[in-house]
C-alpha cells in the first residue's frame, strides 16, 4: 500500500439534507481516504483534486491510502482504517444488501471506463463469452468492478463467475507485464493500461465502456463508476467535511472538462504515464466524455448499475434495494453552484 498526504477541502455551506449552515467548516481537519489503483484514469479526478490543491483550498487535509483494488479500499472503510473511499458506486448497493449503510456523494465517472480484452492468440478462438470458460483474466483485484464486468460478460454466455479465473494484477505496469508474460488469457482493466496493450497489438478489445456510446450499448445509458462514498453515519456527523471532499472532486471534474491532454499528463505523477506520455494523453482523450462534469448522479444511472449487478451476481436481490439510500446528490449540487 502506498500513502500520500494530500491537502484537501473547499469552502462550504449547507451540507446535508438535515443540516443547514452558511460557510460550514469541516468537522475533521484530516481525513483518511482509501482508493484502489489510484494511477488509473478511472480515478483521475481524485489525483487532480490532490495535485491542484482543490482539497487544500476547501480546508481539509486528506491522506490517501492506495490499495491494489476497490474491494480492498472498501474493506478499509468498513474496518475503520479509512473515513472515505474513492471507489465504484456499486459498492454502496452491495453493502446495503449486507445490512450496511454506505452512501455516495460525489461522482467521478458517469461511464464505467473498463474494457475486457483478450490476448490476440486467445481472441482467435473466442467467438463469444461462452468460449471463455476456464480462462484466466487479470483484474485489478478480485471482487472489484473489473471483476464484476468480467462476471457480467461471462453471464451473457451462460457461465457462472466460478467458470472463469479472476487474478488480481493491479492497474498499472503489472497489467502489461501479466499479458506479455502470458500469465493471463485476457484482462478486464482500465486505461491507460488498456490503450498501451492495444497500441502494442497485444490484445483485442471485446467489451468497451470507455465512451458514452459504449455505456449506452452495454448498459442502456450512463453508468455510475468511481465516486466518493462513506458510511452514512460519517456523512451525517461530518457534513462540512463531506462537503469539502465533494467540492474538491467537483472542481477537479470541471477542470478536466476543458484541460488539454498535455495539461493532464503534466498534472499527474510521472509514474502514472507508464513510460509513454503520448499514449497517456491518447487514453485521457478517449475517456474524457465519461468523466462527470459536475459530480452529480445522472438520471437512470443508479438503475443501470443495479440491473448490471443483478445480472452478474445472484446474491444481489434487486427488488429489496433502496437506491435512494445509496446516493446523496446535494453535496455535489452545492459544490457545482459554488464553483
């Protein structure tokens, strides 16, 4: 696990549906935030909020703990070692099914931004998802969103999750290495790793959710991807802190709407470029349209996510899920108005 301390925050006003304050200050001066695979473009807004000082300007100090995948960061939240997570919105639904109250409050991605790709020699013999039985796929971490998309695609071919092997390979250079060494038959991954693999002609993409069109084709509309979420009790007790976090992310989202690919590459740590600045810039340009412009949840997006989960995981009982309890739009809406 890598640790980074980032300064974070934003002036805030009213901050929860039940709390009204003008210029509310963060209740906590320091927040521990967990994320899984921070170098991925999936979490770009988090990195921009950190590097551009948007959290600091909101008045909060954020320590970022970077894990291998989203499932690990969720564990950190539920285990008490993190206050907030930058992770897939779908985790809020999963936790509700387990009797845990977790709520999202600032959207980073309005498209999944994950692809499934097969090694070229494997792709030649795969006509559809039914043909991947027994194959090994590199995901960020077992149980993460990359794993869930793999399960979703496998189900389209009549397969169970246990019919394919998900191997945690992280989200950066280790992904390319796993393919080059033949350790996996395919991957379910994010950019920039995916673009590097395709530019090297090592894989063939079979499912692509990096564009608005791709999400429409796969899910029927926008899909809530990375977001900030926390235990509902934390949000209720710390509305000013929650507002500061949301403000930092919304400002980053807004900056990314107009930043040039070169500006973005210059803003992130050198290691995130994976040795190829041009490919990183190309990757960003390819996913920009799926970055939320304002941090709010689009209409129909939560429903699309629930349908996706129900089709890929028999343990999700869609009829018992209260989607309204998994998301609070007010923090992002307030942040967008103030920006």
